C-alpha cells in the first residue's frame, strides 16, 4: 500500500468525528470537543491504561496459535512498512475518530456494554466460529468496556489517548516483530 493511501485511510477514520457531531445534533463545537481538557494531567493515565492493555495483548498473543489467529492483521501491518510516525498518525486518527463516534455519539443511545461489544465485533475480534480469535477479542473487549465507562468519569480525551496508546503499541510491535508469516 502506498503511503498516500495509508494516510488517506487515517484521514477517513477521522471522518467519524464529524459523523459523531452530526449524530449529536450539531452541538456547539468547542464544549463538545472538550478542547480545554486535551492537556489535562489525568490523560497520562489514559496513555498508561492503553499501553498496559497493549502490552497485555502483546503478551497474550505472542504464541504460535495467536500469531495464526492474527495472521491477517499482522500481515497487513507488516505490509504497510510503518515508520514510528506512521504508527503514531494512524493511532491518533483511530483514537480520535472511533472514540468520538462510539463513546460520544453511540453511547448517547446505547448502553456502554452494547457499544463495546459492537465495537469489538466490527473490528472482527468476536467470531463465534473461531474461538482462537474470540478469546483474544475478549481481552480487547475488557479494554473497550473500560473506555466505555471511563468517558463519563475522565472525559473523551482520556479515552482517545488510551485508544491511541493501545493501537500504537500493537502497530509498532507487529510492524517490527514479525518478519515473515
């Protein structure tokens, strides 16, 4: 995949932000974005939460069975030849776009548990026909449920930073760890 397509994918993911804004009925943008909370000190805990959950996922999936279960995702990440900047860019795009859509817009109408299951299922980690993938999907689900409840306590930026840190750890690890599958 060419780099411009990779960045295009990241930017498309960011389009979930205006979609969430539309779903919320076009509220005043500054308070809705919670811009004043971006540099809040508690967001470091979001980063730590994401990194810890990413490390747990890396440890849990660092065996032959898991490598086979995630072969398609790992191969995709490896084929992108991600640089450190690419990993950071894609992680931030996913964190911002997906968290605003799922935490802010969809959780307005659906319970956090339902939104969390929907999120993990859309990402392909819950498959009733493939237990080896689903058991790792349950780990992802624990992380996502945590975000579903954290948004009301610590805000959207905590969730965005946690999500971005989690994705970054997996993108970086998978892009560097596996040379061939």
